[in-house]
């Protein structure tokens, strides 16, 4: 597969022939060209933006083997398998290999029989591996998940800090560091620690427009709301549910399973074998939901995750962006859905305070959590705020987040906030939220009487609001930095300087209106739902079933055969032969040869599912046809595929609403030969054998119409 560096058209040729894409996206082509010519690069590109192509294509264009450093041993095999399916000579070298298998890979490396080698950082840094690479021709080093080098990050890997040795030992080999998550300080750390000072930086927009961001307050029924969300919007879809603790993961996974969903737990408390088994089921099967702690996810390459849900607050916007970015990698609609509450804030702050991290790291973590809270309490576009955090500007509101779709109402909370803050002061700044709310509501409580707080001025002055509303108010005050939590004690609240202007009446405070009940939104997102709505669900499920069958035969995840987006394009365009199938995005030469006929069989089998009644869209087609328009003209006028128009006309022929000769102006001898071929077809409804027996002389549209007439 290796080729000498040449004109960028070679890169475009590989893009189409190997990976099945017709055009590069975003800055891919510029990155490929830069690395192919020997330049170092730092690439920041959103998850699903196609980072892997930025090093895979240069590795094939440059002489030698591309070495890809990946932090996740468990996923290397899947990445290698995917490349092999595309005809790329790829291998991995890590601790999962037997000694004999490792020697075979090493020999292939020395024999120049590999295009790409995936290696864990620990393995790469071994003297044996470095010496082995010095005996080979290395085309490039790709350092994936480069944010792992940052000690401030949530995915820090100490081995990554040592990867600057690549520049020292292989100064002439280009290096490309890639990540989807890095703010300004993390970028500077990547450059410094990996010795990439002279590298060209390629920073794409962090925007993932296909993801809908939705954040709600947890009013105590988060599990039920999660279940409604999944059933209403993502039935049969793959998804990830993140929880803060292992116990919560086990509880939620068990509860979802009891509701007839396939929900599997994943956390560090499970055995390595159980984690691996659950991860493999998630990767290789459809409709599996993983319930996990943050131990799960980095490097997950499953493209058809339709939703990521958080039942607890993430620790930072970096973590939130990284985790939600695992949804919709195929570019299809996806949801990032989150519920959080006051207890999340207190728990995370306590975890930070009691950690053994140095004080400077604690300060950074504190600021990151504050930024996360700020996103949750926004009343303006969430996507704009999220992108701004990463130094990326979105000029206009996105129109695809909850605050855009259903703008939250605000209210003048100044008076209520003064009561809440005064209650903290009057009770000695040492009690938690539940106690403070009881005081405001004037509860007849022995503890309140014992402390004498039934005689303070704030006792019973808050009866205009409910218990949940006061808790909501306190959460927003903490999120806005007007109250601090005593993390070393028992979660008591105390006033800080930022609260004084409100207390003194010098500043008005507008907050989100209390949400009496989270609305049950039923907007559909996800390809399976869309196809069900358009009546194509049977064909969609048949395509997925054939994909799963082929994947099971090879022992690989279904998405490695074709992504959902590729199946969706097949369903939309209805290719009728290999030449047309080759134009579908994601169908490269190797996959066309290996799987093309299998999917054409499904498409042709379902091509002529007749309908018993005329639909509105068929009626419009028939009206235009009777007005004198040809099928091609109708398709252009309606913005539909010509194949779709012929489907409408074939159904009309079946119902006797139009004659075959009006649709298919062929000679009687030609029609007779087609009828004979259909009658001689032993495979029933499948038209491909008919098409082949007639040596492709007549299109599937014509065959479909003739068969429809024969059924009358």
C-alpha cells in the first residue's frame, strides 16, 4: 500500500479508494499535505471530525511504517481490524500479544510489510521497541489523545510526558499530535512536553452541530426521566449513561435492565474480564446501553452512539465535552442529555477538597468545576458558552440546545436570595441546605429548637416557596459563587464577598425560574427513528441485520462493516448495482468487493414492497406524471430520487391507476423478454437475478414496473 509522496490528488485517490469518501472535511487535506511533506503538526479537531485520516493517509503515502501511539490497549484491535477491512496492512504491538505473536509482528515490521503499527506508550518507550524502530523506516509518529500529556487534564497518562524522546531519537521523522479536547493551557503543555514548538497548529472548530445539548435540574426522579428520554427518543439506539459512583452505576444498570433495556455496567470495581466483555458487547452489538463511571470511554470509536446521558455533574467542561463527544461520531443527530442537582455540587467540591492533589492543581480543578456549573445555570445558548470556553466563537445562537429551543424564563430573585443568604448568616454559617430550608419554611423541628433558630428573624419567612424551590435557589447561588460549601465539615454553607452586594440591595439578581416539572420532550433524533417515521423501517432493519450477520461471521463490531450513515445513504439512494454502490460514502474498493453484493441483495429484495393504498406523496407524483412530466422531471421538480418516483409509479401500476406502457415505453418483444426473465426467476421477489440474466440491459426501475404490471 505504501506509495511515494506525490501530488495531493494521490491523497484524494486513497481517501476514495480505501476509505470510501469523496472529499476531505474541514482541515484534513491541509493536514495530510503538511505531514506528507515532512512537517510536524498539532491537530485539534472535534470527536467525529476525522482525526484518524490525518495520520492514516500520510502513513500510506510516505515510505515506511506509520507508528500510532494510543493509550488504550483494549481498543487497538478494533482500530487495526477496521483498517484491515479496508485493505490496509496494520498491526498492533502491546501486552495482549503472546510472545510468538509479538515476534511475528516485529518480523513483519522489519520486512517492511506494514503500513501502520499501533503501540501503547508503555510499550513504545521500552528500549527493545525503540531499537526495533531504529532498524526500520518510520514514515511518521502519530500521538493520539495528546491531551493525556497534561497533568491538569482528566485523562493524564504519565507515560505521555516521556514521548519527547521520539524527537530526540528520530529527529527526521514527522510527528502529529492529535486531540479533541484542549483549552489554551493544555495546548501549551502539549507543545512543551512533546517538543512541538515548531509544529504547525491546525485548530478546527470545536462545534459538533449534530449534538443537541440538554441540561435539567434533578428533582429527585432522574431515573424515571432517563427512562422516558430513552423510550421516547432513542428506542433501540446505542447510548452511554455516566454516573459519579460505582454504586450508582450498578443500581442504574440493574434498574434499566429490569425495564427491558440492554444496559451493562462499566467501572473499575468490576473484573478486567467483565469490563472487557461489556465493552465488547457495546461495540459489537446494536441497541446496547453502557452505564459507566468516567473509567469508560476515551478512544471509543463506535460511530453510532445516539445519546450520552449524565445523571451527575461532570467535573469540568473538558470532561463534559469529551464525554458528550462520544455521541454522533457519524455526523447523524444525537443527544447530550444531563440531569444534575445540588448534591452533585457538594459531592464534587468535597472530593476536590479531600483529594491529595497539590494545592495548585486543586485551584485549577475548582475553577474548572465553576465553569461547568456556569454552563448548567445559563439562560442563553449553551453551545456558544461551551465553544467560547475552548476559544472558539459561534456568532449566533445554535438553535440546537435546550436554551435555544425552549428559552428558560428568568425572574427577579433578589428578595428571595436575600432571605436565603440572611438565613445562612443568622444560623451561624455552619449548616447545610436541608437545615436552612427547614428554617426558612418554619418547620417544627427539635433540632431547630435546640439551636434556638426558631427565634431568628429568618425563621418561617420563606413559605412562599416550596422546599424544592429553595433547594433550587441555593444551588444557583452556589453555582454563581455567592455561597461556599464547608467541604472539610459537613457541607455547611458560608457567605463570601460576592454575596454582599445582593444582601445589601446594591445588586439585582435574576435567576432561572423554578421548574415545576421537567417537560417530556419527544423530538426524535437518531437515524432509526427517522426511517421508522418515513415508512422505510423494514428496509433499514434489514440492512442493519445483514450488517450484523456479516460482522458476527468475522467477529468484529457491526460498524466496521459500514457506519449507520453509510446504510442511511444506501436507503436514501437505493443503488442498483456495484457501480452505483461505489458512490455511497464509506464504501471503498475493498469493502465494495467484500460486501457489495450482500447489501445489493437486501436493497433489491426490498425494492418493490408494494403498498395497498395510495399515499399523499404518491398522489402528487401521479398528478405530475399525468400532466406530462417524465419521471426524471418529476424527481427534479420534487427534489426526490428518480428511483423513488419509479417506486410511486410501480405502486400506481399495481393499483391499476396507470398503464405499464405509459411508464415504460418499450417494444412488445422487449417487454416479453423481461416478463420471461421474471417468470424464470427462482429466487422469488429478488430482482438482481433478473437484472443479471438480462445482462444489465434494463434498469431496476423498468424491471420493477414490469413486475408490478404482472402482479395485476
